């Protein structure tokens, strides 16, 4: 079951904090039915975010920036999240 309101909240927070040039949010919750996170109501998401703000940041710092942007959504609306965080240059050369 998809939760468009959750995805909208995630999108709003990431847009505001990281000004992405591309942002994809995939709800993978249905693949985790029966998992403890699904039982508690938290969703499972895969995020691909491309932002100039990641320039010069190590991968762990990029992930920290995403988690900081999401704030209180992690642990409530979001049980698990997979993050792919790139600069625009990295996206151009990887694809």
C-alpha cells in the first residue's frame, strides 16, 4: 500500500534542505509486509537524490545530510530508507 502523504512530506523536506535537481522516492513498503517496520506503520523507501549541495562531501556526510533533512520522519513515517546521493556531475558520468 502506497502512502502518498508520506512521500509528499519526504519530498518537501528534501526539496527544502537540499535543493535537488532530481529526486526520486520509491515506496518499497509492500516488499516488506510482515516485517516489524511494516507492522508499526513505518514505510520502507528508496531515495535517489541529485544535488549540487553534495559536492565535496563524502558518502557518509551526504547520507547524514539526508537524514538531517528528514528529521523526525525517520522512526515514525520512515522505518527504513535506502539512499543514493549524487552530485549532478556524478549522475552525468554514471549514466
